[in-house]
C-alpha cells in the first residue's frame, strides 16, 4: 500500500550553498559530483520503477511509439541521460580550464616565424643522376 502522504523532497540547499561558495572549476566539480553521488541511488530507483511500470502486465509488448509504455521507458532513459550529460558537462568545464586546447592562431604564427629548412636549390639533386634507362 502507498503511504498516505507524499515523500518529502530531499533538502539540497547545502549543495546550492556549496556551489555558491565554489571559486574554482575543481571546487565546482567536487560539488557537482557530490550532488550526483548523493542523488544517484534515488534516481536509479526512479529509473528502475519507470521501466517496471512500462512493462506492467506486459503492456509494453507490441506497444506503439508515443504510447504510455514507450513514454515511460523514454522518461527513464532521459533521467539516465541527464545524469550522463551533467557528468559530461563537468568534464568539459574541467578540461577547458585546466587543459585548454592550443591556440591555433599562436601555433600558426610560430610556424610562419620559425625558420625552416631552406628550399632545395634548382637543378639536379645529389644522388639523382638523371633519367634511368
């Protein structure tokens, strides 16, 4: 039987406070990962419940796109995707700050200003005695 009252929402205010206090991308990452670690067990239960609901009494067999079973499975998939996207965003922020891609303009200028090997002189090259017969 279901409880008479809805489940209370978790208090995430301490994560918001920690996020506001974060000064560096590493601190931001720590807050985000701690949040994801804290909510992952609950969200995984929600994902499993939605998937089970989609299969209730075999209603998913032969279900058409946009039918309730499809929508429930899609909802479960989107929750999992949201977690993965948050992790991907976190990594992108860290890489952008701590391992930025090289500046192509600087590299191009270095190539142009770095003396290279002088071009080969015109005429026959050493080791080349002309056409072979």
